[in-house]
C-alpha cells in the first residue's frame, strides 16, 4: 500500500513527463520485487537460483557496465537481504541460537579466490585492455562461490534441503523435456544429432547426470515412481546431449556410489571400487562408441571431432602454462586470442598435430582451453592450481565427515545426493572451462553448501552434554565420526 501511494504521488507530480515516469515505475517495481523476495525467504531464493540454472533459463534483464544482470541475480539479492534480515532478528533477540561450525573448511576456497583476484594486477600490467573482462569474470565467480556460504548459512531443516535439491531436479527435468521437444520438432535423428534447447549440449549432459544421481539416492522423494521418472529423464537427457564428459562423469560417480554402498571392510570396499569402475568404464565406452563413435581415437573420423579439437585446446593451455609457470597468465587470460593464439604456440601445436583441421587451432578460431583444471594452470600457474586443489581436497574431506556424521539419519539420502553431485560436476569440469553464473558453478556451490548445511544440522541437533558433579551418570552418545568424544 505504501509503494502504491508513493507511485501515485510521483505520477501526479510528474505531470505527464513520460521519461521520468519510466524511471519511477522501474524503481517501484524493483522495490516491490525486493520486498517479495525478502518475504519468501532466502531458502526459496536459493531454490529459484538452482532451478533456473538447471533449466537453463537465465535471461539478461539489465546491463550494468560490463556485467549482464540475469534473473538469478534478482534472487541472489533476495537471498542476501533475507539472510541479513534474519541475522538482525537473531542478534536483536535475547537468546540467539548457537550455530554449529561448518564441517567443510572455507579457508582454502577463500585463498584460491583471493589469489585469483591478485592476478588481476598482473593482467593490468601486461594487458590493460583485457582487465575489464578478467575483473567481471572474477567478480562473477566470487558471487557464485558465495552461494555455498549462503546455502550453509540459511538451510536449517530437512525441508529446506529437500526444497533446494528438489528445485534443481525440477529445473533439470524441464531442460530435458525442452530438449526432447526440440528433437521432435526439429525433424532430425535423436540418435545422431545433439540437442540442448535452453542449455547447450554439454550442460544438458551434466544436468542429466545429476538427475540420475538424484534418482539413485532418492532425492527429493523416495517414492519409487518419482525415482524411476527422474532416472528415465536423466538417461533421456544423456542420449540427447551425447556429451562424452557427462558420460564419464556420471559413470564414475555412480561407480563410487555403488562401491561405497553398505558397510564392509576396507579390503572389500577396495575390491568393489575396482569392479564398479571396470563396469562403469565398459558401459561408458559402449555408450560413446554407439552414440558418438567419432569421439574414440580408433574411429576414422576422430580427427574431425570436437574431442580432437579439445585435445588441441588443452595442449594450447599447457603451452600457456609453460610460459607462465608460477603465477600464470592472469585470471581468464588464457581465453584471450593474444595469449592462446600466440604464433609460437600455434607453431608448436601444428608440429604436434600435423593432420588436424586448421579451424581447430586457436590462432585460426580462438577458443578457451575447454578444461577447468588446465585453465587454472594456464591462468594462475602452480600457485593457483595448488590452492584450487587444496579447495577441492577440503571439500572432499568435509564431505566424508558429513557422510559419517549423518549415517543412519533422515538426512543421509540428501547428503549423499549432494556429495555425488559434487563428484559429477568436478569430473565434468575436465571437459569444460570454469565461469561464474553457469549451471556447473552454481550447482557446485549450492551442493557444497547443502552438504555443509546437512552436517551442521546433525551437529546442532545432537549436542553433547557436559559431565558435571550434579549428574555423574551422564553418558553422552557420540556422533558418528565425531572426534574426541568417549562413551563410557
């Protein structure tokens, strides 16, 4: 009502000035949107971000300098404001609840992002004209990474976890169905051509792999009908996308899930890992051989395939790294035509790949290195790659702690889904570059935050009572995997 009254007052004062009226209407609409987002809460805002990213529907609604503001940015603002308002309410209350510590360390990721930001000084020194692109890319990656921290901070219940993960599953299912519609209406052969619709073909493969993980783990619902539907949708998406990276990432993640299912001795588990990886390798190779035979080196058309091009681009990224081994070329500079298309690098590549198509060489058609790990080496050197590896290791160790902590609880399926989803994304990044605000990095951040939130919920739900003289018979029950707690 107050916003409507303010709008009416401003319209009357403008006296028909249409130019100023548009600005007033935009300001009132923005204020109304922020009010609605704060009202629905940060959890639903995070769920909307995950669902929109998985569906591939991130329309640009405004431009601010060199930054494209998408619909997800609106929900990001709502999540931040909602978190801040909740924090103010807690600080104003007399008895604010104690918050459990996150089981996933944040320092390695912070150090990696900080070092990536420091390399912007190097970009400014050697190529001032490329600073804006590098800066915008770095800011977007930092914003996307903060989704992990937001998710860990605002997700407090099992219902919150289900809503966030369920929105990703719903968005991914929509993307697959839209791709199916594209295949039907396009009149092509779905077994030969690749489809992505709102997502491109490789991100559709990633989302489809996540849907298979959701189906196996029983998230967001354990009902068999929903799990079967999600599983079939994921398989359909993989067939439509025909992404080799998605095949490999999904197969290895499901092999990990099969090998660690149930309880067994370390020797039995190691044997199951070997067997599961062997079976997954055979299945993945068979799918690739059937759906994309030119992606295998034994096929006559391999040199004409996109896989061959990505091998060349990966080799170009390693050449960039060899010329800047310590701190790299600077954040996202490996994508620059002046860097990856350097004549010396092009000459080296042509001597190593004499029979490749000329369009595959980056001096002819500039492209990114198409591999996150090679890209980090090229952009940030050994220092940045070491920090990036430390961040991944910290996430892996934290995930192991969370899975041990939630074992046997109602949060176990949700935590296992998040952990396996992280495995899919981290493996898939071997075939794709890293950018903020995309389905891969948004999914990585939200799943890491959801996993941390699950561990915090178990940690805060079962506090360990202290022994005292007033009650010498207290016998606290230790949490699974909780160090330093005895039960005597």
